[in-house]
């Protein structure tokens, strides 16, 4: 089946009630047939529901559907995008390890990797996604992952997938790609050779700013990278915390299986069934919405590009943009609703953000409503001056998350605010 059909039907087999809509299984726990059944589930002799921190039927439908659309073999939904990223890192790393992370990433990812995991003894080394050849010099035998965004928030850098994947495969290192901004309808990192895809499903997937969520999708390549690889010895040796289980010996996807049985079990940043249900509704129309977001954003980027008061516009599908070549190579159907632009001064940036009516000042992206924000003082404000410069975020930068309102109305709104 094609993606749009899968987005509406995949993974849902109707129960005896025949409900057309996926039911919300709002439960904390599940009754076992008897104690033997319970112990069989815990020892993986049988698979089934144990407790909603680990699995839930509504969430499972969302996970299966999302994995199918991303081209993966398995997925785990989490409470938020940040918990998806953190869980993925913790699944691979322990104190003394390092990860190689793109410098142009969402502010939360930057503080997580640059500060929070550093306090746990995990080092972060940074690279430029648009020119990633230096990755090779950053790798050592303690490097556990290469982490980047397919389309970065808010600088809209398009990753050089071919180069990154080539280096990662040469050294047998797992790549983790945040595909939140591009969505699987514009970019498919697993098809491009990447191993793990993460999302903040709070954004385009939900689409209406209703629910927080995250998801981790495992590609088929993970098992091969993990099996017998000394870099990932904890997948290949008995896990004392799970009665000696060796994750790589299971007939299941290793990355998500360990993430579920160990990381989700212990950290508990699980998806709420109600949020999974909302995100299932969003997923049904994602492919339609992301094309509209992208169409509106391109028109607005062209309008801003021609405006005398705008110094620079970052949108990868502008022919003048430095990412244009990679955008036409790696993106299909558009370049999302996210764009950013530079103005003369900090004061001018704030004046424009405060001068719009339809664009609301909000720290979110991917909503059907148009949003405007000044990243340096909000979403990316906890980054140092150097980190901001490396991420391409100046204090004269304004970010738009272009919604799916009428585009002429949006352009008039910006025209008035810019003056
Ligand atoms: N990844 C990207 C690219 C984001 O833009 C965000 C949030 O804006 C996140 C991850 C974090 O997601 P969440 O807010 O769902 O934790």
C-alpha cells in the first residue's frame, strides 16, 4: 500500500464492536489469564500486554502505522520529542561514551546533548550537517551515535545524507535522524540509509497543537549494525537487569526491543493512550497538510526574498539558498512550513514578531495555525553565543511556522508587520 492509504488504515484490525475509529484503550494495566500467562509475558515466552508504561493497544496502532510510513520495522512512541531523543541516546550510551551531534539542531536537543548528558559522563562532539567530512576525525571506539536533523530547526539546513551515511557505515555507527520538520512525506531518512528516526509528533504529526508526543522508529539496518559489534557490547552481552537477556539474540528489532524493555521500563517517559489517539487522527491528514504548509511557505519565502527590508531568507527551495542542491536531492513534495529570515536589528525582529495578527507569537511549529517567534530569545535562548553562531541563529533572526490559512492573508499580515 502507499503511504496515504497506510496512514488511514495500517495496523488497525477492528475488534468485535467493529468501531471505524481506533478506540482509545484508556487503561493502566491488563488482566492476565493466570499467573503462568503473566510470567510468560515477563519472560518473553509469549508477547502481550503487561502495563501501559510498556505497551498499549491504541499506542501500538500509532507505532505500527508510523513505522510503516517511515519505512522502518518497529517503533516506540514516547511522551514527547525530547524523551524520544533522550531515550535513543541512553539506549546506546553509558558514561565515558560520546555522540557526534549536528551543530544546527533544535534548542532542546542542543542543551540535552551539550549539557545534560555531559553531566552523565556522555560527551558531545559537533559537526556541520551541510559539510560533514570532519565527522571522520571525531570518531573513536567510544562513539555510539551520529545525531542530526534532516531539515534543521530553525536554520533549515538540509543534511548531506550521502556523506554522513557513508562515514557512519564505514565505522558501523548508528545514525539517529530527527525528521520532525520534514516529516516522512518530505524525507525518508531510512530509505536514505539511516538507522533510527526520531520525531517530535507534537508538531506536524498532530498538526493542531493539541498533544505532546514523540516516536522512535528503527530501520532494518540496526540489527546488522548492533549484532556482534563491540561498539554496542551491551546489546550482545547478558543484561543483568533482565535475567540475562541478550537483546541481539532475540528474533525482534534489537534497538526498539532494548529501548522498550530497559529504557522505557526504567525511565517511564511513555506515550499517553489519549495522545496516541489524537496523533492517529493527525497522521491521517499529515500528507495533505504538509503539502499545503510547504506550498504556503515557499510563496512566503519568495515574498520575503523580494522584500527590500529583509536581509536574508532561509528556505531550502529558494534557488538562491545554499541548501537548494541537497533539498532537490533529498526532499520530495516541498520543504515544510518552517522558514526563517534575517532583518536589520534585534529591535526590528521583535517589532515584526509583535506586529502580526494572524501569525501568533508562539514557541511551537507544525500547527495548522501560523506562528512567529524570535529563536535567540526563546527556543534557543539557553545556548551560548558560540553555540548559537554554529547553529546559524543570530539575534536578528525571525522564525515562521507557516500554517495552512489562505496564503494571501498571510502575506498581507507579514507585509503590514514589516511595514
Ligand atoms: N525536535 C525538533 C526538531 C523540535 O523542533 C522539537 C520541539 O520543538 C523537539 C524535537 C522536541 O519536541 P517536544 O517538544 O515534543 O519534546
